[in-house]
């Protein structure tokens, strides 16, 4: 009998403990995807709240008399007076290699019609970033396949490089090109059986975009064989502000799984301007006090806690990395606005795209003066460093001299030569979209430009000659390209081979 009483008492104690954990409250008010709940005295920040019927919420405002929660799902099914419970759990999303090739929403639910996910692992959406002691310096390149970036504004694995510019200046195209290039490198390494190459898996987070745009980008990735290495997290413009607010954190959790398991991942947030707008909308409905431009006071922390999660880990912590490419859309080129300055101060450099350059036909429309990588040449192959060292300086000098030459002043021979060289460098850096160039080809072309082999080519013909040189090197001088990739530096012997190859090419086109 006493044993039975003990069991009953244990069950009562367990029920009491469960009840205290699963605190019960009542919905006082519901509007615009936000519920105000009374009675949840033990609710925690970012805790999942169960509204019943499979509808969950997220506690965001903890006030004296009530809790403000955002609804994940159809809030129209919830009415005032409804009973809700805390769960003691954080919001989690499925992670793992099973997500590669899939399109999922902000909660990790598939949207591509390819069936349910087979992942058994999940990660919390919000997580504290790795500490400074666990990190190591960034020194491995992310090859974007875009010559202007790889030569002048190199990106390293574990870096956070902002891509900023007005609407329709090619920001997304740079990111898609980078994904396509990673897929080509990953595939080539697999086919060659290269055990040393570390594949770079990609996560593309689309925030507040039209569904037609997302479908088009997914098709481009499919056509270029990039989807098997990519996860697309979609929170389109037609979805709630809650989903748009959560999507980047969900994408970051998916990328962090690769980093924590000793792999390398690249995450693209397209774009954080819309993310800040979604958070502003949620905050205003939660009646948080508005600050500058009606954004809440913690909008800086919104992006800093997201981007700080990108890192390169040391050997003891798995040696993985997560590289972040956030996108910010400016209005009329105003980089000094609130959100752009916030994100510029968080990231390790920015690639600034100029509208004027875009309409002049310089694509990608990268402004050399305003773009910078704070990791610099430590994230470049030594061979690229050798040929690209002077390019950025020459291009900056050309811009100054070209502006001066507009006044029709008499120019000396050296200045004219600098202007002519600058015109050719600009032409070399023009590149069609979805057509990334291998780093060994980039090194060959830049070496030829730096050593005057393009000086006698008409400016209008530079693009054609460049394509012919790339084809010539790929088909007839593969051994030279392989040596560049293998040795990663231009020795005197390799420079001699490169010189002979380019001179032979010049004879074929004369």
C-alpha cells in the first residue's frame, strides 16, 4: 500500500513540475499575427508557445502583466479567450546534408514538392555566436569566379562581406555567380578525387522577394548544376512579417550545422533591408517604442547577432567555417542611411555597386573607391596576389586621371599610357552574368594585362581577345593552368611558361 502511495505522490509531483514548466495563459488580444497573452508568468524570451491545433507562437515581449507573442502559422484561427501553454522549448529548424537541393520555408518545411525532409537533426534558430578564442584568422579564399572581386576585393572563408547598392544593380547576380562557381569547384574536385579540396556548401536566404524571382533563381541554379550543393530558404513577400523576420536566423542555423561539423558553408542574406522592415513591422505591432526612421532601438542587435555567427573555427573546434554575404539595398546611393551604416560597421568590408557604372555597361558595376575587403590579400592565392597587386591602384588612378582629362588638357605620354591601360582593365573586368571564371584563367588574363599584352588591342576588342585567350589556355595550355592551381604561386619558371603561352597566343590572332 505504501509503495502505491509513493507512486501516486511521485506522479502528483511530476504533474506539478510539468504544470509549472507548461505555464498556462489566455489570449487577451489578437491582431496582425501578434497575440497578447495574460497569465504566462514563467514565459521566457524566444520560448515556443503552444496555441493548440498545431499553431505555435514565439514569445518576444515579456511585460509585467502580459506576454507579446508572434504567431507562426495562420493567426486567423486563434480567438480571444483561447487557452495557451508554454513549452519550455526554443524554436528549432531541421539541419543536415538532407536539406541540400531543397527549397524550405523559415521553419524548415519543404516548399518544392519533393516530399518530406529526412533530417533527424535540428538546431535552435537563435544561438550565441562563437567566442573570439574559438576562432582563427581568415586565410582561405572563397573563389567567387568574378574577376573584379577575386582580384581586388578578395573574400575569405569565415568573412562577412556586405554587398550594397541601389535596386537592380546586380547584387543578387554576384551571389548567384558565387554559388554557381562553388558548385563547379565542388564537382571538379569530386570528379578528380581531390581529397584536399574542402567543398563549400551554400545557403541562399530570400527575404521579402516575389515568388517569381525565387522560382527564376532556383531554375538558374538547377540549370547550372548548383542545386545539389545549395539550400534555398524562402520567406517571400506574400508571407507574414514573422516568417521574414525568422528566415535569416533559420538559414544561419542550417549553415552553422556545416561549420560545427568541420565543413565550410556560405550563406547569402537577400536582403537585410527587407529583414529590418519586417522586424520594424513586428515591433510596431508589439507596441515597442519607435526610434530613428521608426525602427526599434535594438535593430542594430538584430543584425549584429546574426552576422557574428559567421566565423572560421580553429582546429580544436572542428576547423569549419561559415561565410556571410549580406545584401543591403540603398536608396539613391545613400550609404549613410541608418540600416546601411549599421551593417557596414558589423561586416568585414563591402562591395559597393554603382548605378552610374551599371548604366554605362560596366557589369558587375563595382565601385573600386568605395569597395574594400578588410581581410585583404590574406584570403587570396599567392599567384593572384602577384598579378593583382597593382590593379586596384591602377584603376583608382585611371578614374582620377580620366576625370582630369575630360577638361581637354594636354597630357604627357605616361599619363596617356595610364589612361589607356585603365580603359583595358575596365573592359577585362566586364563579365556576363552566370558565367564565373576559374582562378587559373583569371591569373593568366591579369598577368597578360599587367605585362602589356593587351596594350595594342583596341578597347572595343578587349572582351573578344580575352575570351579567345581563355579558350586558348583551356584547350592548348592546360598544363600551365594545372601548374598555377597546383603551385598556387608564380615562380620564375612558371612565369616563363606563361609568357611563352601568351606570346604564342598573340601570334595566332595577328
